[in-house]
C-alpha cells in the first residue's frame, strides 16, 4: 500500500526549531518558504529583528525570529493585510502574550 508523502504545508507547520540554534538567511528562506526579499522587507519595517545584521557577517535569526517570520507570513496570506496592518496585529499579539504571562504570574502567587 502506497501512502502519500507528508503535505509540505503540514510538515512545515510541525517543524519545531532548536531554541539554541541560529539560522542564516538562506536557512530561513528554506524553512519558511519566504523569499529573501520578503524577509529583508519585514526586517526593514521593524516587524522582525535578526540576531546579526549584514554588516556583522550576514543575517542570522534565532528561534523567535523564525517563529515571528512564519506568523507574519501566515497573517499576510490568510488575511491579505499590508505592512502597517501587520505591524498593528503583531503589536496587539505581543501585548496579549505579555498580559497572559502577567496573569500566569499573578495566579501563581
């Protein structure tokens, strides 16, 4: 019985990066399926920050940067929003996460 291979989108969604790893721009392109141009544009707009900039030997991203890029692209594709809207959405999501952490802390007291 031949079973079909994993769906590329599902395989991408299940990927869990190594929290201690750093990823080059080329690796991020491969892992996120974004173009170099999209990644650079997100960085230029302040939506994601590389760990090291090109002046320091090349763009490198950590786990958080990789997750953020994937979230940005998912929002852009799902809701067809522009960069200012993405910035607002990400700020709101960051605030929600900060408030959740604060609530967890207060409940633990």
